């Protein structure tokens, strides 16, 4: 469009460049653009030297890993620079929200980033609740904590699966896969969806959790010791630790300057957990476990942070379920407050701490419809550190760095 971002710290060439003599396409003009052909030389290649070459890895890769292209500049094994092109799966999410009703938009929010469906629904709902000026009932706030923390456990187990698979620990990979499946089945039993979808709405939740507090506690009491025992075994396996230690480090200074979110930031000594720093729902009255300081900033530190968060999530689920039982005993079972006006108007920001860090939503409503909605998953923020993290490592470390960052490309290519 002929725009230049003044002061941008990382200007890079476009894959679809503007050519001399061609008119810029104008948004909203209705004019059908002429065919544009990618320029293979558009990506900057600042590394040069004997034997250097650029290997394009992706965007389609084996397994079920998301579509993303890595341009790896290497003399053969060492990764001197990694360029990342995540936008091959751009979905136009922000534009899709425009014109939606609040009821439809929360369903769309759940699909912004499937790995964090609950966190995205919460962040969107919190923004709408600010616009409406409503406070969710206690039972809804506690139920939201339960499903959000189960989502966190499942995500961290998924990272553990990818790490152990990269280290060729087949038994550990299988066991973490079984644990993840059991957590997802518990989520499905409580909400009707393995992803916890169609439960959280602005004003509260649409229905009670489908299991009693006693049944949830019994399942948690089975899951937690089995998961943490396998975690201890993996973290005491020398061949596994050797692959994680010193891999993909992010310095404390860089993490702080960028504001690295979630386990990535915590592993580099920068902690900004929205559950305690900007508490929402029931987190202000539930006790989070104290975070140990982990300034190493490598894959090993990120993995240890995730295991700490798994233990913390079980702790929070138990507390939330106990308080839910107490509310049932005294007859407080309201799950949702109605929005005061079907034609809400206003603008607000909502947030929630997803498995990868804080999810932010800037929502503007006019007459009950979404005028604009800008989602910012943690993946979108942290992926800027993604490329930097690879430099100085070797090609065989890519799988560990990618897994430990926990970045969902769906949350980047919005």
C-alpha cells in the first residue's frame, strides 16, 4: 500500500514486492489486483562466507506441526541465522470478527488459537464484561479457573511429548501422551468439549461443570502423582537433560526488554503472570505457588517452569473445586449474569493467562455488534523472539527450541 513503518526495528523485504510502474492496490477500491509473483530474493540474507547456504524448511512439514517456513542460514550444521515466515496460513481472524454478535464472537475467539481456546474465550469475555460493567458470579469464576488450568496442564504435557520425542525417548513420549489424553477427557467430561469450548460466555458460563467436586478431586488425585512421577523420571534422564541444557537461551536482559510472556519469560527471570499481576475471575482469592527464579533462559529452564506450572495448576483446581462445593452447600449456584443491554456500545481490553502467557483482546462494540476485535495471543508476542533463539545452536536443536517456546503458529498468523 505504499506505507513505510517509520522507526520499525526490523524492516525486511516483502515476499510480494511492489514493482516500478505498477499502481499500489488501494484497500476498499473494488479493483481486482493484477497477478503478483513472489520474489525469491526478497528475504534478506545478511550472513555470507565460504560454504554458506540458505535452506528453506517448510512450510509443509512431516507430522502434525503447523505450517511455517524457516529460512536457515548455515554452513551445514550450525544455525547462524534463522528467518521465519509464519504467514502462509494467515486466516484473516481480526476481520472475521467485524459485524458479529457478542454470542457469535466468543465462539470465534475460541477458534483463534485452538491450543488456548479457554484463554481466548476468557480474554474476549473479560473485555465485554468491562464494557457491560458486570461481575460474574462466584460459581462461574471458580468454574472458569478449573477449565483454564486443565487447558494449561494439557498444553504443557503436549510440550513434554514433543521434547521427549525429539530426544527419542519413546516410552516417555507415550506416557506423556496418555496423560494428556486423560486430561483432555476430563475436560470433555466437564464441558462437553476436549478443548473446553462453548462454556465460557460474557457474564459467566452457560452451564455447570458436568462432574461433582468429589469426582473432579478423585480424578485429579489420580492424575497428578502419575504425571509428576513421570516428569521426575524424564528430568533425571541424562540423555534428555543433555539435549535441553544450554539450548536456545534467551538472556534475562532480552526477555525483560521484550516482555517475554509465560514460561519463556519466567525461564529467563522475567515474570509477568496475569493471574497474580492483574487477577481476574477467582484468581485473586486462590493462592498461586511461589515461582522459583530460573535465570538460565534455556530449554531446560523453560521445561522446569512448565512442570512447576503443572503442579500449580493441580493446586488451583483443587482449591477451586473445594470452593465450588462450599457454594453448592449454601445454595449459591448462579452461573451467569445477563448483559444489561442487547445493544451494548463501548471499548475495552480483556486479558487471561493462557498456557503460553497473557492473551489480550481489544474489543469495540457498537449496538451489540463487534466493530473491531484485535486478539493478541501470547504466541503473537513471543514469536518475535523465536528467530533470535536459534542463532548459535545446531540444526538438530531446532525441534527442542520450537517445542519449548510453545508458540502456536495459528496464534501468529491471525
